[in-house]
């Protein structure tokens, strides 16, 4: 994907100047408290309604007692001990939410404060807040072509603060994207989880890996797009640069044909994303950088909750 820049000037990748502790605290506060509390409560409710069932967890093995469910008899242990034993299960009260964030070069496109990376971080902070509000455990993976940050799943306000700090303080200098590295890490976890991947999905993703993850976990692919990726302004000659390879080209955006071709290719990418989601068994959703993330997330979970109710 090529990104538009100012005419006659070649854009450089944004640098990442050092961030002091005070800046981190200010950014973290803005990230967590930029929306109204009632909106966060509404998101938490929508999130809770769309959570998958948590099921049962094995608790102990004990001797059979009259009234026990015979379906829970462990026949192997019964045969060894010469008397019946049953497995006892307890209901899981919490879910594990894994947030996988793309921090590659293509995510740094957009106006300051509204880049795809900014919106992804804001959405991740809101999702983590909703999960902690519901008593769930949250894990974070920030991925480029390697794992940049990994926070193991945990709950509570202190862990939420660690997640928010990681979102605002992690340098993002890598160019390439390999989301599968993060997905493979999550896929091996024993507990069933909800996995939400926030990315522009500008790289080719292996369907097989995602399909295997979706069989075990509830996987959601959130594709973040900027309006300039979908349509070009009539601004004359534009220099376009591919963020991850550095390739450039110049086009005349005053040409209706050029703009129409650009929009057509954007539509093809959108359709290809939804076809890929269907093939991988992943729930796909597109989020624009022009819309506040909390509104997109409430819409996402409201749709999922409605689908669950329909079944």
C-alpha cells in the first residue's frame, strides 16, 4: 500500500524521540480518561454481552458419592483403584482477553493524534478497561516482525496501568509486519481466550494459522483504515511511499481516472479482507481513524451480542 505525502517532498519515517517519565504519565492519563465514564460503562456492558461462554474447569478427582453425575466418572482411575472416582468441575468466572497490536511502519500513517497506531492504542486501552471492569484477565502483545512487548494475562487496576503504559511508552521503529508471530504465541495458551488483533492488515496473513487459532479461541480481526487510504484528494502531483518497503511513485491526483483507480483498489482490499476473514473463520470488523474508537467498539460488541441472541 502506498501512502500520500506532500507534493515535491519525500517523507521520512517519523523518528521516536526519547519520552521522559512525566510525558508517559500524561499520555497514559489522556489515553485512559479521554472519554466520558458513562461511555466506558456502556462499552463494558456491550463487551460483557458479547463474551463467549467461559465453560467449566477441572477442580479435583474424588471418590464417587451417591447423587454424583455418572457422566463425570473417570473410568481409567476407577479401573486402577477398583472403586469409582469422579471428576469435579467448577464454572470459570473470568475470560482471558488477548490484545495483539500491530506496531509496524504502516500503522504510523495519518495526522498526529489520529494515526492508525494512535487509534489502535486507544482501542486497546478501552478494551482492556472493559475487560478489567468485567473481572477478566488481559494480556498484551505488541508485534512488528517480532514481539516488541509481551504482558502475560492478569487482572486488576495495577495491571491495566501497566498495559496503558506499554501502549504509550513503547518505541515503534520496526518496518515489517508478521502478525502470525503474536498469534502463534497466543494460540498455544491452554485456556480458551478472546483474541482481538488490531492492525491495518496490510500484509498477507496465512489462513491456516488463523483458522487453527479460531478453532480454539474467539478471534476478532479489527482492520484500522485511514480515509486517505480509501480516496485521494484532488491535490495535484503527490509523492506516494510504501511504508514498509520504501518504494515510491508519483501520481497526478487531479486526474479523475487516477482517483477512481485508487478508490477501486481500496475497495478491492476491503473485499479481500472480508473474504480472508470468512476463510479463516475470524470475525472481521473495519474501524476508521475518523471515528472515535469507543463508538466502533460498542458497535462491534453490539453486533456480536445481537448475533448470539439470534442463535
